C-alpha cells in the first residue's frame, strides 16, 4: 500500500474517524482505509455489474430461451483465490498490530483500572489514585491492568482506537502510547446496566515533564487526600491482584523452590531465594554487582532467569517466558511485593499507596 | 410483473383452480390442527409477520429516542428493555423461522415432488412450540422487562433485577421448534425426493435449506443448554458463570456464540437459496456454477461452526485463538464470495426482466457484499478493537440481516406470492416500495457505520453531542424504511383478495414448484410430474421439450 | 407389502405392519429409513447438548484441579461402578428385546424390556442414595456448598457440574424408562413383527444414548 497516499487526513475526516492520538491509532487507520476502500469498490462493482447486465441482457420476449453457460475452472479458481488473498493480506497486517497490542513493552508504566457500575477508577503503583480522570505521559508506553467490581465493562478510548473488556475477578491488560497531549474521552463499550451510556471518564495526556511534575505533586498531596485513599475499592484493586498472584505462584510451581515463610523461621534452605522481603532488597549477583529488586528485575527474573544469577545460587530456575500471561506476571510481582516480614501475618498489604508513604 | 403478462402468455384468462389447499376445509379447526405443510407455512407466516411488525415498532422507538443526545421519549431502563425486545423478537421470533419455516415448509416438499414433509405431525408440534416460546418470551420481556440485550451476557444477566427466566425458557422452547424443523427437512430431503430428482437436480433453495437444517440440528442444542444454565444460575445462584463464585463469564460467551454465530448462517443461508431461485427465474438463465453454489452452502454450514471466537477479540482471548478465529471467519467469506460471483455470472447472457423482486435481488447483492466485507473487516483483529460493540457492528449486522436477508425474504415473498395465493399484486406499487426500502435502508444504516467509526458505542441511551447529526440522519432514513414496509403490507393484503388471478406459472419459471396449479392442491400435484430437466434450465432444448410443458404458462 | 390390508393377528404378533403414511405411500422402505434416520439425528442433538456440559467440565477442571480431585475421591466408587454395570446390562437386555421384537417374539421382548426398566429404576435408586448423602454432607452446588472436607478452592463448582450433569442424565433415564414402558405395553399387545418394530428400535436407541452419556460421565466424575 502506498502509505503516503492513504495517510491523508481528509480520508480520516470523511470516514468520521476521531483524531489519532496514539501510535496504535495511526497503524490501525492505515489498514482501515485499505479495507474500507476495497469493500466499497467490491460492493459497488457487484451492484454496478448487476445493473449493467440488466441493460445489456434485457428480456426481449416472453418465453425467451437462453444458452446454458457454465463457469470455467479458471473462473472458479479466481473466485476462490482473489478474495482469499485479499482477506489474508488484511489478516496478516491486522494480526501483526493485534499481536503488538498483546505484548506490552517491558518498560511500560503500569496503571490499574477498575470499572464498576458506573464509573472508572485509576490507581498508580507508586502514588495517587483517582476517579474518572486518568493522567498519562505522552510518548511513553502505559500498560493498563484492568478489573471490574461487578459486571463486565469495556474500557474504550476512541482516539487511541483502544478497547479492552474489563472482567470481574480477573485481570486483563492492554497498553498504549499516547502521542499528543490533550484530553480524550473514555467510554464504556460493554453493556452494563441502566447507566451504561453514562459510564465515561477522561484521559489527560500530559507532556512527559508535565506528567512527572504532576506525579510529584500528587505524591506530596497524598496525606491531605486521605479520604480518597481510604476508598475501599482502590484497596481491592490490588488486594485481588495479590490473591491472584498467590494462586498463580502455586499453580506455576514457584513455591516448590521459593519460600514464602518469614525468612527468620526458615531453617530449611530452599532451591531459590526466599520471596519474603525480596521487593526492594539489595541483591548481590554472581557478577559481583548489587542491584535493587524492583518490578523490572522481578519480571526479568521470571522471563530470563539466567540473565542475572543471585550470588550463592545455581542457575536452575526455568524460564517462564510464554508460560505466564501478562496479567499473571504482574499479579505475581504484586504478590512478591506484598510479602513482608513486618506485616502481621504476611497478609497481602492493603494497597500500594500506603507502602510508598511508609518509606 | 404486469398483471396482463400471465394471462396473455397463457392465451386466455387464467382461471382460479376450484380445489386447492386453501379451501380444503375452512373451519378454524381445519387450520389450527392441519397437518398440511402449506397450511403450517401460512400459520408461521402470520406469526412471523406479527413479530416483524412488533420488532419494527420497537426499532422505531429506539430510533426516535436517539434523535437527541439526552432523554427524548423514554427512560434509560425502558430504552434498555426496548433494544432487548427488538433484538430477541427480530432474531428468535422473526428471522430464524422466517424463510425456513415459511417458504421452506411451503416449498420444500413441492420442490422435491413430495406430498408432505417426512413427519407432518412433528411439523405441527414444531409450530406450536414456536408459538408457545414466542408468547412466553414476549410475555417475559413485557412483564419482567428483561434488559440484558439479546446476548444475555453474564454476570449481568444473572444479577440484574429484571427477570430473565421466562425469556430464556422461551428461547429454549423456540430452540426445540427449530431443531424439529431442521430434522424434518433433512429427513424429507433424504427420503422423499420424487423419482428423477437426484441430488444434483435439487433446486438450490433445497441445498440452502439442507445446509441450514444441519446447523439448526447441530448448534441449537448448545443454546438450549446455555439457556438452562443461565436460568438455573439466576434462580439458584449456582455460579457457573459468576466469577465471584469461581465461575467463568467468558465461558458463557463461548457457549453463546458457539450457537449464535452459526445461527447467523441459519438466517442468511435460506435467503441465499431464495436468491438462487429468483435470480435464475428473472434472468431466465441456468444457474452459473450450480455445483459451486450448492457446495458452498455446505461449506458455509461447516466452517461457520468454528468462527464463533471473532465475537471475543476484546475479551482477553489469547492472540493465538484470535488469529485462528479470524482466519476461519475469512474462509466463510471466501465461500460467500463464490456464491456472489456465480450469481453475477448467472445474469451474463440472460434475459432479464426488471421486476420488484429483481430490484430486491440487486439490493441483496450490494448489501450482502458490503455487509459481508465489513464482517471480514471486523474479523481483521486489530480493526475490531476499535469497532467492537460500536455502531459499526450494528450497521454490519443490519446490512446483512435487514439489507440482505430481508431483501431475500421480500424477493421470495413476491416471487412465490402468486403460487401461494393464486393471485398477483400490483407491480407499480411494488417497485415504489422497493425503491423506498433500498433508499431508506441506506439512509438508516450507512450513517451507523460512520457513527461506529466515530466511536459511538452501541446500547447507548444517551450519547455525546458530536454524534447527533448522524443519528438524525439514521432516524430519518428509518422512517422511509417503515413507510416502504407499510406499503407492502397494504398492496399484498389487497392482492390476497382482489389481485388478478395468476395462473400456474406467471413468471415462466422452470422451478419444479411451478409445475402445479396456483394455489396448489392439498396433495401438491394433480398429475404426478416427471422431472426430465434440472430446475434452472432455460435452454431451447428444455423449454421446447413437449413432454415438459410446465415452463409454458399454461 | 400391501399397506391397506387389515392387520391379522397370530400368536407371534401382527403379520401386517400399520399402513404407511399417505405421503410415503408405495414406499414403505423409505418411511422406515426416515424414521430411523430421524432418530439418529435426534440423538446427535442430544450428544451436543451434553457436549456443552463436558466443555464446562473441562474448563473448571483446569481451573480447579485440586478441588476436582478431592471431590472425585468423595464420590462412592462402589455405587458409581454398580450403576455403570446396571446401565450396561440394561443396554444389553434392550438390544435383546429389539432382536426378539424384530422376530415377532413379543412376549420375550416384553420381559426383557421389563428387566431393563427395572434396572433403570435401580440406577435411579442408587442415584437417589448418592444425592441424599450429598445433601446430608452439604456437598452442594454454588452458594449451598457447606462441605468441610474439600479445602481447595472450587469445591462448589465441582458440585454444580456434578449435579447438573447427573441431574440432566437422570432426567434422560426417566424419559428413557417411559419410552421403554410404552413399547413394553405394545409388546404385551403383540404389536410388533418382522415388518414393524421401529418403535422398539427407536426406544432402544434412546436407551443406548442414555447409557453412552453415562459411560462418559462415569470416568469423568468418579475416576479421573
Ligand atoms: C445474518 C447475519 C450475519 C451474517 C451472515 C454475518 C456474517 C459475517 N459476520 Fe457478522 N454479525 C452478525 C450477523 C451476521 N454476520 C450479528 C448479529 C453480529 C453482532 C452480534 C452482537 O454482538 O449483538 C455480528 C458481529 C460480527 C462480528 C463481531 C463484531 C464485534 O462485536 O466486535 C464479527 C467479527 O469478526 C463478524 C464477522 C462476520 C463475518 C466474517 C461474516 C461473513 O460470513 C461474511 C461473508 C461475506 C462476504 C465476505 C461477502 C462476499 C464477498 C465478496 C463478494 C468478496 C469479494 C472480495 C474481494 C475480491 C476482495 N460479525
Ligand atoms: C432480523 C433482525 C433485525 C432487523 C430486521 C432489524 C431492523 C431494524 N433495526 Fe435492529 N437490531 C437487531 C436486529 C434487527 N434489527 C439486533 C439483533 C440488535 C441488537 C440488540 C441488542 O443490542 O441486544 C439490533 C439493534 C438495533 C439498534 C441499536 C440499538 C442500540 O444498540 O442501542 C438500532 C438503532 O438504530 C436498530 C435499528 C433498526 C431499524 C431502524 C430497523 C428497521 O429495519 C426496522 C424497519 C421495520 C419496520 C418499521 C416494521 C414495519 C413492518 C410492517 C409495517 C409490517 C410489514 C408487514 C408485511 C410486509 C406483510 N436495531
Ligand atoms: Cu460499564 Cu457499560
Ligand atoms: Cu459471528
């Protein structure tokens, strides 16, 4: 396809598409033009041909007879292969984009999204949360981990061409990279009851520097905004995630090698390092370097365990690349973060916000 | 067709036969307990038309409400019930039985030279099941006011305060009816073909019904199970689909679409069969690629079973599943494309008469290709992310279901009207309403494609103001559409009683059903016909065959 | 076969079949084929009905492997196996009844059917015993679940699947027993003959389906 020719803004306006405010929007629209133009051409051609044949082969007399015409093999082969090739071309392009959407870049910033009848709530791992307004930086990938408190909703930002169903008791993920600062509408696209058509929110895209400033501002004001922080819904966004992480860790067999008991009582040495107090722990590696176990490191340890080996351990851990879904990985990370020896019964901590404040 | 054509060609005014299925017994009982497939077809026709009228009224309420961004004529809850009513009535009460149960029942036995379907008693049972289910579902929706949408997604449907139980039971019962009809058709086609009608001399409408019946028999039990599970769940809170109890809401979606995606082919395949019949009759041409069209009906029926996951692209499905379902959806498109190309090929070198049914055929071709290609567009996974649950989807399925299937239904209704009732209708009014419908249809649903592009989600009672212009256009278009349908109801109603007598074969068609008087006798044929030629043969050889006089309008 | 002749009864049964329906006139073989074919198609729909449940089973089994393991161990293998044997044997007696009816031995067929019905009844009694036990323990579906011995998450879900599947199957057993009763009565009246035994055959096919479904349910619920 000639990208330049098709990338024109007039076509987008003609088709009533909203502005393109994410990287994904640009590539989706390009395919959109290709598909819609082919559709119009093919249906127009069919209609026109039927009309033309009518003029060309009008009935001249009652009881007119006609020759028996049968298709050639070539005709039928073409009738099968031309559409097939066109459709598969669409598929290949479309599936490429879809696969990209299914795999968020590792450096994406996480935001938790919770839908409930009939509002959207957002929470950042290291800071504020809010109802109805989502702040994100431009030109940085943002990953959304979504869940619902009640029924199914769907998180939809037309300007980003982005949509993801939000399910109760389950996490789904998606990601985007906004390209232009501005305000964009969020709509709920899955029918969820009386006020479904009013379940709206706003995404505010800020320039990266402005975003960082905003985040700092928010963290400073956290104490003053304790009322919002006490919102039990926000606690449960992460509370559930922790429980899911625990389940995943059991299912995946992590706990055969890692202990989750308080390290102090743990006389029996495990194959892998204990997870208790692992988060933010300075860890010595076989290379001699010391690193701090943050989210990125935890994730990497699961996906490519042999990149960085902890001093005193063998490179025995299998890779979980492709074996755990994105949300599951995130859940395990949350779970590991929740394992602290100073928390009363090693219960999942309430929410990320308090954690940050305690430091 | 002009009313003079039939009688002129016959060389004298056509006479209305003295004995036929309509006057063989005139008591109410003789209608309500009839085992005659033709009378059962008319019973279906009456209920199906009432359903269509109801569904249409609900649609007009929806369109009126959407005239302005805020509340217009009804409340949010009423609106939500309204689209549920509209969807359930149009799909389960109108469109699934429409062509198979009406035209299929009426013409399947005649087209294969049989006296009736294989199990006439079950046929009547099937009608009453359908009727009972329809009443139950309607009562449930009007009474409890179900507000779930026709898809009944859990956990909303199992937790909503509005009762869904009677509706699900209604759907369950209608499902039984659909299974019985399909089963009856398959057995009939296998065991009751008259001598001389081999599989490859079957009219294409029969092939389409055969494919449809396979889907009805194999897919419908699953919706029965789903209805039972959801009903049990909302009554006892079992938690099968309720995540709070460890259940899986996406499992519901899989089971639901396992039926409901094939169900869209239950709707469209019979319409395709009608088009095959009518396109051959009005162009007086043999069907181009008969075996390709027949085989692709079976192909669609088969492949259609494995495409259901394309409704779940945004549900958190794995990329692998999404890809597989997308490719399979495209294969269905290829089978459909084969049909389209062969229909257009049929017109080539034909002798085409421009009649109201031909106008519907042209409409059908355009709408099917446009609607179908937008279906493929939706199956192109990355595009669906933007379009899923927006008005683009609404426009897609109305293009096929109203655009294509209703055009097919109307083409069949006009083509077979003289055969069913022995009279012809007013051609002038028929053309006027055809023009209104095609025009009104475009005006209603093209704006909805654009609304979907612009990002307006479906099932929206209120919407942001930027969407208003297109909504106004759509509402305006829908009133044209409604006027078109009302005109049809008037002139067809008039023709039932006062239309000119049609004669056995006013169109000069070579379909087997035209070898008998109109309306046919109860036993379908006065004289047992011989089937020397294939049903769509208009060659000199066949038309001139003195042993085979049916194509002459005697 | 002349369809219109009066039906003559002998010690073995009717010699002439009932008249072929008018639309099959002149072709009784096609009618026979139609009846049998219709039954097979109907059985296909039944299988699909249960297939949906098996999918549900598979999904929840993968979700909650431990609970399903624990719960399966709480089912009585003895009762389950007895029931399996009962159904298998009754399938055999039904097949024999079909064979006898086909050869006009109506009396034999009658007794064989009676035995099959009794075994169906036995199956239901054992099922009732199992259900009572479950109710006593509180091993019930969904929110009624109150069974302390299953610790892993997902116990209630096992019993949703268990009760739904076995309940639906029990319903089929009852329908099947009614069908068998109906043909047994007709056997008693010596209605069947080498030219007319389709009702026995179809009722028998239905009973085999009931058996077949259980053959799937038994290992899934009790053994795996
Ligand atoms: C009769 C009804 C009917 C029919 C026949 C179809 C046919 C198709 N549908 Fe449609 N669909 C619906 C009714 C129907 N659909 C309904 C009701 C919904 C919404 C349900 C709900 O959520 O409420 C829906 C939703 C729906 C979705 C989900 C959208 C979403 O919710 O996000 C998708 C996605 O893939 C889809 C795809 C398809 C495809 C690929 C076909 C194919 O079968 C189309 C095949 C036809 C063609 C392709 C045309 C012929 C082609 C040519 C002549 C090609 C020539 C081309 C070249 C040479 C390039 N449909
Ligand atoms: C067969 C199916 C079918 C048909 C024919 C139609 C027909 C129409 N539909 Fe429907 N529609 C659906 C199936 C159908 N629809 C489904 C499944 C949904 C989804 C529901 C959901 O979300 O759950 C939907 C949703 C839907 C919506 C979206 C609602 C929402 O999401 O909020 C809209 C909005 O405009 C709409 C409009 C229309 C209109 C204007 C017509 C018009 O074409 C109607 C015109 C008809 C008339 C006005 C009737 C006139 C008839 C007579 C006068 C009698 C005639 C008698 C004889 C000919 C003898 N429909
Ligand atoms: Cu939330 Cu719709
Ligand atoms: Cu589909």
